[in-house]
């Protein structure tokens, strides 16, 4: 006997909720104690931001939430390689999700998420744009500043070195400083966002970072 459409929708929603709980458990197991700023709480914030953007941009809530939760499992910065990270996500989804279309959509988003020096191809779907924007928004403002210094410390980088110009070094180079990261990435983000709602949020966070840098240089040069 076929289930009525309303019943099918209820079953699908219940299954989706269960999958989200499984994804939360998986991400916590993998990233709860990550010291690089790509921990469970980062993934949780990106999930919450993505869902808020999805309300305004009419994205698929389930795809956005699942991709946001899983995105940093695949991050090449905390895996031996990008491919190893992507395989880890794909294997988990194949073990827990029967819907190949869903898996393909999430993998397409995650494989193109990283900033990568601004070299990645544009996101093809609204869900991809939403999750990418959510991830980038978490690199801005007060949280973004905190994550920058956590990541820089994890990499063994200096806070600031005005005597060195790392502009010609590789994007992933450890010779760079935390402050330089503001200029190579963070201050560029507001102009690289996809959705109008994310762009609105970014304005305030961007301004806060500019104010922070102004205070930083005043204290560095003892001009209080």
C-alpha cells in the first residue's frame, strides 16, 4: 500500500532529523577537540548561520544543514590531503544515506567550499552558495579574529612582523603572520559573498575587524 503524500513527507522529515543527529555525533567525534579553529563549535555555528541564510534565500534546509555540519571533516588543513578528507565524508554518507542525489549534492558543496586563496570555482547551487557564505561569515568579526589567532598559533606563526613582507610566499606558508592573514583573506571576504543576506551580515563584521586592526597598530606602535 502506498503512503499518502503527507505521510511520505512526515517520514522523510523524520529520517532527515535522524540523519542530522548522526551527522552531529560524527562531527563531534572527529572535531570536538580540534585546536586549529575548525572544531565542532565552528561547524555548529556555520550550520546555524546557513539555516538563517536559507530562510532568506529559499535554500533546501536539509542539504544546507548537512553540508554545513560535515564541511570541515574534509578540510585539507586538518587531513593528510583534500582527497582523504573528501573520502572520509563520502564514506560516512554512503554508510548512512541511501539517497545518491543527496550525497552528490553535499559532496559537490564540500569539495568547493574552501577559500583556497580565492581560486576555487563558483558554487553552482543556491545551497552551495549559502553554506559557503556561512563558513566565510564565521571567519569575520570577533569570532573570525579569535579563530585567526588560534589557527596562527596552531601553525606556529608569529602574531605580526613588520620587517617581513610575505606577499610572495605560498598561501599555506608558515612564514606568514596572523595579522597578514587579515589582508590576504579576511578583509576580502565581504566582496566575495554570494547571497544578499550574507552580504548584509558581513558589513558589521568587516567594520569590526577594521576597527580592531586600527587598535592593534596603535598598541603595537605605542600610540595610545
